[in-house]
C-alpha cells in the first residue's frame, strides 16, 4: 500500500499509441469506461495519440491526455502528423508527456495497448521506473495481431518478447484461444514460453453497450426504417469497401434494403466527395455521414452490417447480435482476414474476400441475402463476450490494497 493514499480505489493509466484509425482508442475507451463502472471510486486516464480523442465522450472518472499524433503510411512507415516536425522529435515529446502524465496521475496499474515498449520505444522510461513506484504492468493484446511471417520479424526487431518478460505482470488477450492465439507463432525457448504462458489470460471479447445519448443527437432519415449500415471504421483504408457497396447498388438498384455509409473521419476529402456524387445519383438508395461518435445507436438499429472486420466493429456485431458481411483488408496486415475467416468458420458472420472477385454482382447478392443470415447468437460460444468483466476482476486483483480476495462489482453496463 502506498503511504500517500488512503483510498483503495484503483487508478489505472491506459496507454494507446494510436498511429492509425480509431481501433486502439475505441478499445481503450471501452476498457477505461468499464473499469470506472465496475470498480467503485476507480479513476482512469487514457494517454492517446489519436487526433480525434476529443470528439468522444467518456464516463465520469475517465480523463484523457493527447499525445502529438503520428501517421502511418501504406508501406508501414511513420511520420509526424505535423510534417515540419521530425519523427524523432515527436517521439521525444510523446515520451516526455507520458512520463509527466504518469508522474501526475500516480497510477496503481498501467495497461499498455498492443505495443510492449510503446511507439518507437517511447514507453520504456515509464516501464523501467514502474517497479520502484509500485506500479503493476499489463500488456493488452487484441485477439489477432498478424500472420506469423509478418509478426515474427516485426516483434524480433522491436525486442517485444524480451520487453514482455522483463516488465509485464500479466498479458491479456481480448479474445478466445479457440478463435486465435496471437502469440503462438512467436519463436521462444521453452523457459521463456513458460514464463509468458504463466502471465497470459484470455479475457473474451469486449462487450459493448449503448452510450448515454447526447441530447442534441440527430440521425439521417434513412435510419428511421430498416437499413444496412456500412462502416469502414476510421475510413483511412476503407475506400475499397465503400466503392464496392456503391457499385453494387449502381448495378442492382432493386436491392431491397437501403444503405447508410459512415465514411469515417480519416477518409480523404477528394475520395469522399467522389463517393458522395455517386450516392446522390442513386436517388435515395444510399445515404452517407462522415462520422458518428455514437455509432453504437446505428449499429443497434441496423438490419445488417457491412464492415472490414476490425476488432471493435467485430465486438459490436457480437454485442448487438447483428447479421454481418465482413470484407477484411489484407494489407499491410492480415489481422482482419484472420479474424473474419475464424468468425465465418464458427458461423458468426459471412466473409467476402476481395481476392476471390469484387464484382458488383457478388456484393449485391450478399446484400440481398444479408437480412436472412443467422445472427451471431445462433452460435453458442462460451465466454465469448466476457472480456470487460474479466478486465474489471483483474484490475481489482492487481490493485487491491486491502483483502487480496476483494472482487470487483459485476460489470452490468459499460459505455462503449
């Protein structure tokens, strides 16, 4: 127990490097909101590199710190979002902000999203000082990282295994081992593998619920009746999916249900304008919005979902029990394809791989069939959506200052 604090309520810092899209931020947000909902008096701080973190609402007890953003290119390289600032300088600034936030907030526990050492090692100073400050460390991983032939050289170059062994008390995988084991492909000698395995916890996927509705919330008229929601997440890599759906309606105007496309905040302006012109020509069969920070309401209403298969959208499809077509990207990572194909094997979704042909007719046929698909709930997968409850329990166990057996309150609802 730290002498400067009388309260037993946990203080949790969540680090989210956020170099591309919305995935890391939305996962961190769900976890932070669940922690404060399920542990009385808990506080959480999200330290994020997302340029849109300020556009999301968080539960009371959650605060955010924004890092100078970086951007990721299609070839896997990175640069400062501010083109005038060298990347090395941005990393220095980010590392200093993280250290300052940690010193001010004084967390009992730090949860690191995906990158064991942080972006370009920016988290190492905090990791190295954690033991002296009585801070427990957890590495949180999504269910799928990448194909072995891409993951292994990347993690070897970063020294990720050594970092996990040296610093982390636990490693949480936000999924189920029967769907995927993200660390199984990493080459480790038996002793290291045993040490990693002893710290590994599969939590289940992170259940989502509806957030508190903003008083001024408005939705497009198309959402008043049955519709298909098309969501490529942040949109930075979603142009191909949007194009395919629009082409399907252009080729087959008699598709029974209209579509609502959420472009995403990172779809470039010229591409978005081109899509908007094509949508206008369809006479109301498709409507579009740029971004909705409360997209859960649309997901809950939709008769079906067309998405790329990112982690957060997959959790929402399961949570709201929506019929779904997944069109996963395969570059620069195969993460979405691995997840989508595993889901299809279990009967949780239908998958269209672009490599098998992206004709308008193929997408149109899938859109026609979507309302008749079985929803995910037709398949019984034990523990599938237990992730937030598991996280809340582990937070309480790792930060308990009184009885070691004290448990978290059941996580009945958490903002997504």
